[in-house]
């Protein structure tokens, strides 16, 4: 039975020149140091100076060992994975960053192997670097699919998610099957695993600091969407929050306790009665009585706001009769509820004046008057607003506005 990945569906938007150079370099150096081509002297030179020696490594060997292979099958297996997964990673990273990433993965894998070896041994092969490229592909394209050739008496082609294929390669093949087939000491599986670790962590870090272009399909984007879905599910498990999400701020979830539900119903009845009374008073021309009813309504539920016309009528009545705290509260409620009203900027100006002149709450006055200066277009009102704003800034010991 043979299972061979042959291509991925990851889009390649630039030619992966560096990956092609690496493929060519590995093939050329394999032929150069093959005994049938270069002779025994080249093989001896490779083993003595270019392979990595675990107990006494030279610095250059951490790079040179990556371009050497033991036999044709070693070369073909590595180059197959480099071709299938390296092209997309190269296209994503660019040539120079990809080269540095590839070599760094091989260096890290060799260092890990040398530490774990514990005895004199030699390491050759691009497996550590290619393992880094493979898990970098997983971090960059976790949702992509890989076309696999399956040969068991007959040849079949099918697609597997990259997560599944690479996960099986790392966990099942490198840790369970291959050591039993080839023997634990004949292949440097610790270098493979170190390469996998380096590739995934390195690509993840590059995505995190935006050293690589982000998109909606990389591993960080998938994790963020999963986290948001989990938070949303947690929030929606609360019936009250679920109702507000569906019906807005007007939503109310009846309390489970019968007594609390009865109290809630009585509260809603009182609110409805007061709102109806205010409507009747304004319709009958008795705005003073409507203002009194609104004051009782606000004491019962401060979130209540009347229609745009009624709210302005009540707020102006408070202002006319000198009830400035009630006027400010009613105007504030109007501004919050109807931010796109044609009256809102004039109301902000009036609010600023009330807070400054009548309530001496200069911070609130400064906030409303500053906002009014940004929105008002009428010259006379801007001049009026600017005069009050200068007075407020002087009371707050702040620099005069620069308009």
C-alpha cells in the first residue's frame, strides 16, 4: 500500500523560485556525492566534513548536512514533501524569508537531534527543514485540502484536509509506524519532530507579529473565529442576553420566580399607565401636567424615553419652569435616543448652556458645547456656542478653544 501526497489546493500567487532552487540544489548535490558519479573520495569527503557529527559538530555542518541524502528513496521522499508543501509556503513568505526560515528549521532540528543523540552519530538529510516547511504550511493554510494518490492493487485519488494528512504524518507515521519498520536508530525522528515544532511555532509567531500577510484562512484567524463562537455561545446561554440580542434593548425575559414575575408585570403596568397619561396630557395641551407625569415615570424607570416630539415638549417645559436638573436629564435622554434627529445639535447647545449657566457642571457643559461646535453650521449659533465654551474653559482653567 502506498499513500503519496501529490498537490494542494492552496493558491500560489507568485512563482516559488527559491523552492525550485532548493529542489535543484538537493538533486545536484545528491548526484555529486553519489558514489556512482563522484566516486568513493566524494562519499568519504561528505561523511567526514559535510555530515553533522553529534559529538563534535562544526558550525558549517548545521547547514551542509541539510543538502545531503543517503539514497534515492531518502531524496525522493523529502523532495516530494518539499514540492507539495514548499511551493505555497515560499509564495506566501517570499524568497529570502523562505530561505532563512528553511535553513533555520534545519539548524534547529539538527541542534535538537545532537542534544538528544547522546552518542556519536551522523546526520544527513533535509528532513528537519522540510518538516518545518510542512507545519508552516499547516499554520498558513489549515483549511486547505491535499490530493493524495492511494495505491493498493488499484490507483485511487482522493482529497484529505491538510490538518488530517499532516497530523497523521507527524503522529502516526513518524512516532509509531516508521520507527517500528525501519528501527529507531536508523532515522533521526527527533530531528523531524523538532522541525515540526519549529515550523509551526515560527509560522504562528510570524503571523502574530504580522511579519507574514494575514488572511481569513490562516490558523490565527480560525482560532479567533472559534473563540468568538465560544464567547457568543456562552453569552447566549443567558436567556436575558439572548433576548436582548434578538429583540434589542426593549427585550425583557420574565423572571422565573412567580412573585418576581408578578412584580415585573405590575411595574410594566405602571410604566404603561404613565406613558398613556403623558400622551393624553400633551394631546390636551396640558404640558405642565405631562411634565409632572414624566418626572414620576423617570423615577420609576430612568431608561424610559417618549416619542421625539413628546420628549422635547416635556424637556422644554422643565426648562421653562426652572426645573433645570430635570430638563438636563430629559434633554440628555433625547440626545441618546434620537442622535440623528434634526433637533439634536440645537438640543446639545441648549444642554451645554443649562449645564454651564444653571447647574454649573462645567465638565458636562464642555462635552456638549465642544460637540456642538463640531456640528453646528449656523454662524449665530456657532458664535453663541463659542462664547459659552470660552466661559466654561475659563471656569475649568483650560486653554480657550481654537476655532
